[in-house]
C-alpha cells in the first residue's frame, strides 16, 4: 500500500502519527511531504497533487 503523509502543522498529535507511519514503512511505501511553508511554488503543489492521486491512503497532519 502506498501511504502519503501531508504535514500541514495543523494536527496537534502529529508526532504520534508520524511515529506510527515510520513503523509501517517496513510493510508499506510511505511518502512524506511538508506543506507548512508559505512560499511553496506551483511546481511543488503539482507534485503534492500527483502524490495524492498516486497514493492509496492520504493522511493529513
């Protein structure tokens, strides 16, 4: 399973979820994208959209 982690900085207990995702990396493909920066350019957002469409599960933190 391909899991996408989008780090928005809005989830209060993100560290717990991140730790669980790191444990899942042995059995699943986990990709992390940090979208907390305010200066993200269009090309980076295109990559985010592509990653969402390519993943089986998207987790927003």
